[in-house]
C-alpha cells in the first residue's frame, strides 16, 4: 500500500506539474482531492480485496454456516487504516515529485488546508468498502461451495465481481450518501 501511494503521489504531481504545466501547489491539491475523494478508498478496497480474499475464503470454508462478523469488522478497521496509510504515502510521494525546492513549507501549508473531517470521511469510506467486500465475498464463497465449485474459479470470479461491486458502492456513495457538489460558473 505504501508503494502504491508513493507511486500515485509521484505520478499525479509529475503529470500535473510537467506536461500539464500546473503549479506544484495545484498539483499537490489535485493529489489530495484524488486520494481523499475520488480514487483513494476504491484503490484501498481493491488492493484489500486482492490481498485478503484468500483468507476470507479460507475462513468461509471453515465456518460454512454463517458470515464471520469478526472478519467483517476487522476488514472495516483494516480498510480505514490502509486508507490513512495510502494518503500519507501519496502525500510523501507527491512532495518528492514536486519541482519546488521549498517542499517542506509547501507541504506544511497544504496539510494545514486539509480538514481532518475529510480524512476521516475517506477513511470511513475505505473501511466501509472493504467491510462490505468482505461480507460479500464470504456470502459468495458459501454459495459457491454449496454448489461444489472449484476454489480457484471462485477466487477468479470474486475478483472480477468484486471490482463491479466496488464500482456500484462508489456510485451509491457519491449519489446517495455523500453527493459530489459541482458549482456552475457563469459565462
């Protein structure tokens, strides 16, 4: 997760300040918006799904009759902490990629403008996404094993379906729970 955050931060800042010719301040602000509101919680949940799915399936195989609420709660906490780790790594990667020499002062000013509420909301979203994916994968594993399906096929199917479920959760979140606010500028 740290490497992914560093690469996302470095890539966004390099792209925005290089070919797009934006200021380093704008590129860092763009990075914060991307990581906290648009792609951060989805990437965290997707990486979490890919890494934790075998463990969730193993637990579902041992507890054939029910969903493990302990695993779902642990996935929620893990998702929130991974989102915080991803955000921190992305900001560090972005700071390393900025063309300015006074990176520390710019980074301090940028972080002064980031609200703790926004960070908490992104961590909550990452935790909810990963917890829902955990519950969903356990449910799908129970159904697949009851039908006698091969475990390898179940993992493959769940990774693809998990991505679709994740996109649906993101769409639901930005539509119903926390809608995006876009203001029109007068011409």
